[in-house]
């Protein structure tokens, strides 16, 4: 069984490759490498003792995707390829609609043309927008506050319509909370080519001396220490959630054919709690200063993970200390990421 992994060289995709290779699947990665490097896939092979096939094709290239689906006899697709920076999506909305929406449209069209009907899609907790109630469950209303979040919601809606049109489809949209961490080997981790804006990469840069301090965006939220609370999830737990979803789609052919799951831990940690946990893991002091709230940020976001636990029999196993330890191990072994 060959699985096509779009965006498989990226942060989450490369960890997914390890988990799926270890589960016995053959893989073909489709990536343009615009935010990743081939080195991640070389390291995946080093971890697993087995390599993935690599195709440098854009997800908007339907003809190219059809050729790959046929050539490798793919039976399913895990779709990570996309643009993911919320702030950038406000400045470049058409780029986000093009890659995220048109890219998924072309992918699904190619799958239909080739008779491949099983798809796992990377969605985001960003689709919920400002929480009305917590924890966020999958029935919480959706109201994304950025073009990025809207592209994810549009794709989810398109996939529901596609699934309703033909019972052969088996689709899962997975709404990630805040992925952090790295493979415990320290061989693969987050090494973006874009300038990071997420908290964990910025904590890493501060701990390793690449920046003098970090700004804590908002210290006056209605939270115990005044800083924003998020549901951080270890990337290996996250990709194990994909494997569980893949198994579920294969095992329950008569159930609903388009499912949506939160992937989080259900635990929320504040920015200051994250800084302290990382100080413990790294044995470094992390300098920070208070700053204004970042536009578009919500105060608190964490998942109700019950649906994934009950349906997929999956639960995140790695806690905050493991998330920080594995991130720091990756950073220490690869201070410049995959760049030599
Ligand atoms: P990433 O940027 O590390 O990986 C994305 C991969 O897609 C990269 O390898 C990139 O080169 C590739 N790519 C981009 N445009 C492409 C195109 N047109 N054709 C083919 N390949 C292309 O990002 P990630 O953190 O691994 O995220 C993967 C997915 O998960 C994305 O869809 C993202 O929106 C979603 N997601 C990520 C987070 C997060 O915090 N990392 C949170 C929620 C959802
Ligand atoms: C961001 C994205 C979200 C995406 C998620 C995971 C925004 C508004 N949302 O969410 O769509 O799904 O990343 O990729 O960008 N923080 C600081 N200082 C920093 C950076 C962050 O204090 O330098 C704080 C933030 O205010 C927030 C927390 O750390 O409270 C986490 O921030 P971040 O990692 O950017 O994730 P989200 O805001 O949850």
C-alpha cells in the first residue's frame, strides 16, 4: 500500500513519514521544497532504514499528481502541503487561496480521476476563531479570523461536499492545535525557511542566543498569569493521530465518510508556563519582556479531545516536559536546522 504524502518534507510531514514507514507503508512524498529541504527526507531514511520516493511536484499540478498516483499505485493521500503563516495570509490572501484551496481542489480532482478516495487533510484549530465555550469540541461554531483560517474552512466544506457526492470517499479533516517538539532521535525537527512567528521556535532562538529576548504578546488576558493559553501537542503524538485516522478510515467502510477530529492534548499552558518548562529542559535562562497583545490572538484555546479518543482510540501521550526536551535536543544537535 503506497501512501502519497504531500508536503512530506516539511515539519509535520517528515514526522508523519517516519510514523507511516514504521507502520509498514510505502510512501511517495510530493513537495516543492519551498519551505523544506531534501535533507529532512534523508534523515527520515536514516531513522527508518528505508527511504521514501520523492517527487518534486506542485500540488496545483493536477496532471503531475495523476501521474504519481498511477505510477506508484497509491491507495490514499495525506495532505500537508500548504502555506501556514497567519500574518502573511493577511498580506498575500490570493497566494493562500491558490496553494491551500486551489491546491486541494486539484489534488482531490486528481484523486477522483485515478480512483483514489482516501484522504487525510491538515486543518487547524484556527477555524474556530474566538472561543464561545471551552474546551473546543468539533461542533463549536467556526469563525476563522484570518485568510489562512478561512482557506482551511473552505477546504473542509469542499471535502464534505465531495464526500457526500460519492460514498466511495473516505476523508478525515484533522484540526491541529499547537504542534511542537521533534523526533526523539534529534534527527528531524522544525527547520522552516520562513521567519518563524510561533512561540516555540522563538523560545528556541532565545534559549540558543540567536535573539536576546522574546516578546510576550499580552500579559493582561483573563488567565491566571495574564498570558495566552494554548494546547501544545507533541508532533509525534500528532502524526500518530494521523495513523489512527488512516486505520479508522480503512476499518470502518460503512460509517460516515467525512470526519472531523481535533488533535490536541486537552491541556492548556500559558506563555509563561512554556518559558519556564523550556528553561527546565534546556537549563538556560530565557529573557523576555511584556509586549502588546498580537492582533488576531485569542486568550485561551484548548481542545476537547473526546471524539478522537473514542473514535480513533488515540490519545496524546507526551507531556510538556517531553515536548521541550525533544525540541531542545533537536536544536542542540542542529543549531542551524537542516542548513549546513
Ligand atoms: P511546513 O511548511 O513545514 O510544511 C509544508 C510543506 O509543504 C513544505 O515542505 C513545503 O515545501 C510544502 N509545500 C508548500 N507549498 C507547496 C506546493 N504548492 N506544492 C507542494 N508542496 C508545497 O508546514 P507544517 O508545519 O509541516 O504544516 C503542514 C500542514 O499542517 C499545513 O497544511 C499547515 O497549514 C497545517 N497546520 C500546521 C500547524 C503548525 O503549527 N505547524 C498548525 C495547524 C495546521
Ligand atoms: C498561531 C496561528 C494559528 C496556527 C498556530 C499553529 C496566529 C494568530 N495564529 O496560533 O493559526 O494554527 O499558530 O501554527 O498567528 N507568543 C508570544 N510571543 C511570540 C510568539 C507567540 O507571546 O513571540 C504567544 C502568542 O500570543 C500565543 C502563544 O504564544 O498566546 C502561542 O502563539 P503561536 O505559537 O503563534 O500560536 P497561536 O497563536 O496559537
